[in-house]
C-alpha cells in the first residue's frame, strides 16, 4: 500500500544529522493495523548502527550543554510551531501506522507539541541555590547541569507524544540523545527528526534508530556506560530487564511502565458524569493506554444503571479503519493484541461475568475488537490483574468505601486511579488512600504536559511533564566555597 504521507517520510536511521542506511541495508516492514498489509519498510539498526548513533550524541553533548537556555527554548518553540503546521499530515501518518482514528491522532500531535511548548518555558527557568553553611564559614552554591547523553525508548501506543515527552525535557536541559521508537510505529518519530532539524537542532543532538530486534540492538548501548541516563516508556516486563542492564554502570533511569487503573464510582456520584469519565478513561486510544480504566468498581446500588448507560454509549461507537470519518474505534495494534483481548474476555465470562454489549472481534481483515462491557467480573479474573489494552470495560460491584480502596490497591501496579463521588471529603480521603502516582477525581483523563505524570509500585520511577519533568534530565551539583 502506498500513501503520499508515508512516501514523504525518510525511512533511514538519523545519525549525526544525516540520514543513513542500516548496516547491510537491513530493513523491516511496518504494517497498517487496519488491514494487516505492509505500509513500508524502514531501516533496521544493528548494534553497531546504534553505537554510531550514541557516539554522535556523545560528540554533540558538550557543545549542546554549552548552548544558552534561550537558544534551546527557541528550537523547541519552532518545533512546536512546525508540529502544529503539519498536524494534518502527521495525524494521517500516525493513523496509518498505529490505527487510532484520525481525530485522535490529530489530538495526539497537538498534545505532543505541547510538551515542546511546556519545556521551552522550563528551559529558561532551571534554578539553583545559594546558602550560608550553618557554621557561617562557607557558602553552598547549588547548580543544575545536564545529566549527559541519554537513551530514550518509546512504545507504539502514543508514537509521537511519548517521544516529545522525553525529547522536550532532554533538549531543554541540554542533553543529547538516541531515541528508539517501537518497531510497530517508527514513522512518526522519523518525521519528527526532520522537524527538529528544521527547527535548528544541531546535528547529533538527537539521533533516531528504528530496530526490529530491540534487545539485541539496545543492550550493548545501555551497558556501554557512554550514556548517563535511560528514559523508558513501555511494559513493566521490559522495564525490569532494562533496570538490570542500567545497574551495571549505575545509570539514572526514568521508567514509565504498565498500569492497571481502578475506576471507582460511589453511590453519590453524578452517574452521567461518571459514564462520560469512564468512556474517556476506557476508550481513549481504543483502550490501548497505560492510563486506561482497567477495572471499574461500582457501588452495588448503582451498578445496574451505570452498566446500562455505559453499554448504550459503547454500543453507539463506530468501529472501523482510523482514516474513515465516522470511525470512533480503530483496530488494535496487531493480531497478538486482538488475541489477548479475546482471551481475557473469554476468561472473565468463563468465571461468571455477563456480557452487556460486544464481547467479540468482528469478522474480516484488520485487528478490530467490538467495544465491550462486562458486569459481575470477579476479582479472580485475569483482567483484574493484567492490562487489557483493548476496548473492554469490566464492571465489579462493591459495598463499602474500605472495600473499594482495598480492591483498587489489589495490584502490583500504581499508575493512575479514577474516583467519582460528589462528596469532596470522601474524594480526598480515597485519593489519598489509593496507591497510585495520579488520581483523576471526577475526571477521566489526567494526562497534561504541565502536570507530573508517573506511577508508583511496578508502574515506574520518576515523573514526566510538569515543572519537575526537566529534573529527570538534570544533575544537581553542589559547590562548597570556603570563606
Ligand atoms: P514494550 O513491549 O515494553 O516496548 C516498549 C519499547 O521497548 C519498544 O520500543 C520496544 O521495542 C522496546 N523494547 C522491547 N524489548 C526491549 C529490550 N529487551 N531492550 C530494549 N528495548 C526493548 O511495550 P509496548 O507494548 O510497546 O507498550 C505498551 C506498554 O507500555 C504497556 O504496558 C503500557 O502500559 C506501557 N505504557 C506506559 C506509559 C506510561 O507513561 N507509564 C505510557 C504508554 C505506554 P520493539 O517493540 O521495537 O521491540
């Protein structure tokens, strides 16, 4: 299949400001999940190619660290503007490689651009301190410096935003980097490389390597000790492997890992608001989001009403290829994702859950799944413990606030939770008791470039975005001055 936006993207590795082939001209195919057909082939980096990219970042590091914060802010601002100017084409490209409906893809480009605007402002606000030692005989000068060359690894579900959420603060802080997008969705990141170059980013400051065998390609890079930081967004399973690799040279890490978000609806909630919140928390990105509501706990006195309202909304959604104007739910990323969602639904139904709507994959090409609501899902079901990553809303009743909190915390994950109640004190009490890095109180979307995004427990380490997002790419240096 050919499409002009796909044709217009360079499909090589971006190293030291140049587009180069992978060793031996190796490539791998990128598929359109709406059809399962090949969209194009892109360069498949070898470990040596990845090393060349890191060498370019290392070579660029000192010069880039010496640029003024204002210069770095200006580059990010220009890149923000270019993302807006090209949003329509970039959205089409993202839909083709990832599947999400065009309007959502466009929304992601705007969201992704916002990280550049946010960190352009942060670049010129990197602070420090000056203090007198308690004994009065010395002064403490505290300053922040770029951490050094970074390795950035991103997932396929938000192909542009997960990249800008790392590149924005890295560039703002003065760090050079190598970025590796997921093999399913390299095209958005390759398109971003052109934009950054046009925005005036010096050669070598950002290098991009697409690779099919990520473990083989990235492990020597991480173990080389040449990079000082790994920022990873992806599954908890892979995050743990990378943490072990980083331990060898005691690399700094930021880990944005998997989620298993509880969505709690109390009997005093505005049910229409709660349904709207659940639709947003569940169906953004077809449910393929780390923040997706994975377990919906509803007070037993309102679960039937909530279930029928949610099912009616879910049944209205048009499933189809993301490029079609009416589509609200695109395909899942690949056949394995579709098979996993099917398995999880069958498991829950086998354990006594009732299907209120959906429950299966439609016939035909592409990796689609029908929006599904299940009720009476027991806590023993696999989907109560594993990320569904698909358009399936499992409802489970509860009786008391304590039980709701206990169920919400019954997971090794701790990224985000959603709480719906009209009782402010209860809302704050429950938000404090739930063990997650983020809570949506009467709101179904928490992601915001100006807010600190991240999880606790096995959902990760560190925060992206907000005023502290840049600190992940800065080292604190203290200079003691004898007086
Ligand atoms: P994944 O399988 O962990 O992959 C994430 C990235 O890591 C991809 O670029 C992947 O490359 C790469 N990778 C895989 N194995 C690797 C290895 N051994 N060494 C180095 N790199 C390796 O996750 P995914 O399926 O793409 O993304 C879905 C997961 O991401 C979900 O668990 C979701 O919750 C999580 N996520 C978390 C956040 C957050 O902010 N907390 C945001 C979005 C997604 P290849 O795919 O090319 O092999």
